[in-house]
C-alpha cells in the first residue's frame, strides 16, 4: 500500500537532518503524527520562527536575531584575539571551556575544492575585512583536525601570517584523563611533536 503523498513528503523532508536515513525519518514522522501532534506543531512553529528570525552576525558570521550577536556586542571580550571555528556548534564548545575570552569568526564550513568550496564560500573575504580594523593581534585557528580542516588552517595561516598577524593553532594530543596504551599512534605521535616544557 502506498503512503499518502503528504506523508511521503514529510518523510523525505526529515531526511535533510544529518544522520537521519529513510527508516529513521519514517519512524519520526509516524511518531509525531500518531503520538505527538502537539509536539509536531511546536516543532513546525519553532522551525518557521527560526527561519524567519535567525540571521548571520555582521561581525562573527554566527547565528543571531540582532545585527550583532551577544558575544560581539559584549565590551568584556578581548578584541585583540580572534578564534576561527568551522561552525556555530564549534563556537559553543569553545565557550563551554570557559578558557577563552576573545572574539570569534565562524566560517560556516571548511575548504573543500572537490566540492566547489573555496575561500569565498567560507567567508574568508569577510574575515579579512574584519581584520582590517587593526584591533586583532592574534588569530587562533580552531578548525577540526580532518583533512579539510587542516587544509583550511594551513590556508588561513599562510594568508594571515603574510599580513603580519600572529597565527596560532589549537594543540593536539593525548586527551585529559587518557591512558597512553589506549591512545592511537597518530595522536600519540602528534602529542610528542607538540610537547612543551613542564612549568614549575
């Protein structure tokens, strides 16, 4: 028996969520329609409101409802440091460390020439215009440690070092609480290369 067209459209629409395949999308759609119509209505309303209200921050490119996000609008942040991350969720993770008090720039992606994603597609021209203001002294590159993230970090490093900026990269290595026998050899090798002196 063929499902109603509207239901098929709903299942197909749910598949746009990362990690949701055909079966998961079908389960979600059936659950919402069968058991939680109020939740489905709330979800639809919230999604519609977010699509109409959320835009990009004029300075950091992250999500906001105003011209500037709360971080960029705060006078308590250190404007001499700019941390470059791939996504708003990466920014959130950095904030949860409570170890960084500077400002951010969100690329909304990473370089991937095979997919047609170049410097302009990830907003590097916007980032350079922001850096032209002269306040930023250090750029901290916090892209992911994937091949594309590394290529993006390398590109940003060369681009900005040539313009006189201090460019640093997040360190890699053994995780806090990690035991060496369970750490993969690539991570252990990187930790060895990035070792530093013990402080007294």
